[in-house]
């Protein structure tokens, strides 16, 4: 009797949950990348000042940028699968900003970009620090490329909301992105800029994960930054 192939008529990947496989691959790549970033940091620390150290810092920056994208993908996957729940706790905003930005300061200094923070020492808010760190890190990665010489970061309370605003003196956001939902913008891939819109999409989701008294957080973007540069704001209830 001829044996019947149980896979006959089926795609080899039909029984796979591809999103789960992809998430697992992302996690493995992220772990390997973290080892690479740490090794670059060790080599850079052992070198004196000079062009080789700057080159290594740029490599480290690219590694961190890739790592941040992978983390965003994992978080978005978990949110989509209802496996991520916002971990909201009261945080000192100025200390949070300083700690998040600290790893990026040497790279901004090497590019002669000044970064200022305007935030009261006694400003506290309930946030998911991991999500908000992901938002800030993504913006810093972009500003390392686009900011010309200045970045201004401000945080304050207004009408029972926390407003975190970041301005720069770069070229600003492209006109095509205005008036479009970040969810729709994320679906558009630009071959000119290689932009997937993932960062803004993640930021929008991260903001909406902050909810209080029936209100959700949200983000806004404009070109009202320094000398017509970009201005990113995230508003949390």
C-alpha cells in the first residue's frame, strides 16, 4: 500500500506561526548585537582620543540604533499579541531624561551638537519608563543624523498632562508625513530615505498605552523647532 504524504497539498510553512518565529529570531539577533555593542565599547574605552575612537563610537551608535529597532519590534509584537501591559509608576522626569540621554552625550559632543534640558527637579509623573525610554532613544538616534548643532528638550505639566517636547535645528519633518496617521505612515516605505515610519508608529502606540480617567496619551510633530527644525511632542494624561 502506497504511503500517503501527510504534507501533500500543504505549504511547508502552513503550520508555522510566522510572527512567533520572527519574534524569536529578533530576540536572538538582539542578544548577539548586545554582545557586539559591549565589545565595541570595551575596545573604544581602551583607545586614546583620535579618529579610531570616533569611528568606533559611530559603529557603536549604529549598533544601538539597530538594537533599538529590534526592541521596538518585540514590544509591538507583544502589544499586538496582548502580552504587554503598561508598567506605570511614578518617576522623576528630570532624572529619567538625564539617565536616558547620558549614553548619547559623548556622540553628540563629538558632532558639536549641544543638548539642553529644561525640566523642573520636582516634576514627577506616572509613566512606563521602558516605553518612554524607547521613544526617547529612537528620537536621539534620528537627531544624531539630522540635528545640525542644537537639541532642546523640555518637560512640564499643563492642564493635568505631562508634555515632553524635543526641538532641533535640522531640516525638519518631510511634508508628506503631516496630516497622516502614524499607523498609515508606517505602511509607507520610502526608498529615498529608507524610512519605514516605525519610530513614530512606536511612539504613537507607546503614548496611547498611557491612559488615565478615560484619556489616552498622544504625540504631535511639526516643523516649529529651532530655525524651522523638527518639533516632537508627547502628551501623557
